[in-house]
């Protein structure tokens, strides 16, 4: 009986930790642009992870373009994405207060992590051409199919 109680306490602790990870913020902001991730899907057969979300410009009209993105899993593996689109473009003029879909595709994902520890999206800065700013999302659940 006592061993069952200890086991249940351990399970409760594990579930609380998992819930905390999964309910972590999936929103970020950089240079007056809000980023919100709507979903993270993994495709086992294609060995890919697809990240989809919405961006919205809270400032003046401006362009957005990403340099790259890096994914980090809980084991420390990293993957770089070069396929990053805003709408259907790699570079897009953002009007103020109009939401636009963004997509990031990571390839060659041989492991199937249930959670992504972090995604670091590098976007070019408006005020400093050629320089980037990091947009970081942490603890994202991956839905594998």
C-alpha cells in the first residue's frame, strides 16, 4: 500500500512537470511584431517537423524575412531550418494589425521527440540591416503522425 502511494506521488510530480512544459508560452515578440505558434506537427515517414503560427505587425508598415531557425530537442540535438515562409513568401511586407501565417519546416528529424526544448527563429532587424534578432519559443509539444 505504501509503495503504491509513493508511486502515485511520483506520477503526480511527473504529470505536473509535463503540464508545466506543455502550458508554457508559445508567444514571443520582436521589433513590434507578435509571433504565436498554433501547432507543431511531426511526420514520421518524411522525418520532418512543421511549425505553423501567426504573426502580426503592431507597428508601422515594414518587411519581414528570416535568416534561419534552429530546433533543439531535450537530448541536445539541433536541427537547422532554411524553409521559412510568411504567407507564401520568404520576404513579406507586413501591414499593421493584419495577421499573417508563418511556417517553418525542419528536415532530417530521425528521432521523434515528443517535446521541442526550444526553437530559435532569427529574423532580420529593421533598424540594423544585415543583423538579426532571436525570437525564442520554448517547450513545444510535437504531434507525430
